[in-house]
């Protein structure tokens, strides 16, 4: 590989005009960083985004299996185990053996978990408002719908793969 006088390496012609800042993967990663930081800044619960998502899922679904929770929040089994254990240590969830299959664990939210969820939900709403401030109401709807469509398409692709 050679370099030009500007000290920029020469690259193949088909990637010479590649723009990292227009790459969807890069932009989604950066948007995730910005969104996580906004949530953590607005939130006083000490929850990570995935911990909050787990509590939010339990609020919507009621008690659920650890495996199902992991699928709902887009987490692998090992990560979900750590998330649930951290929430349990804080007294935000309880873990019960399934009465039918003792190997299965059922997770339920505690009263304290419900209170922490409510504070986190308010923080999430505030951070979402701040993140969406540059967009018109129509653009906000469109952005959310497009991201939801992307997630659903990927989930379907992965489901057909297995």
C-alpha cells in the first residue's frame, strides 16, 4: 500500500468513496451510545438500559421465564442471567423455580422493582423527548416505525436461521 502526499493511504477504487458516517451500522451504534448516555443522564435508578428493559417487560407480561425475557429484550442467555442476578441482588425481581419444570426459572417483579421501573420510565420518556427534539412529530413516528421494522425483520431472519 502506498500513500499520497497528504499521508492518506491509497485504497481500492470500489471503496475510495466509502463514508463511515453514512454507514447504517455505524450510525445505529452511535445512536445507541447517544441514547444510552441520555437515559443514564436522565435516570437516577442506577439501572442499565437492559435492566430497565427487563423491568419494563415484566410490567407488560407479568411473571415470565428467564429465556422468554431474554428473547423479549434481545439478550442472549448468559447476559440475561447476569441481568436477572443483578436485579435480584437489588431486590427488584424474585426468581422462582417453575413448578412443572424445576430447571426453568420464572422471574417476577417486586413492589420495589415496580417503583424503580416507574422512575426509570419517567427518565426514559424524558431522554426520548430530548433525543427526538430535532425531529418533527411526523419524522419521529417515521423514525420509530422504520427502526421497529428493522428489528422485526432481523428477528424473523434469525428465527428462520435456527
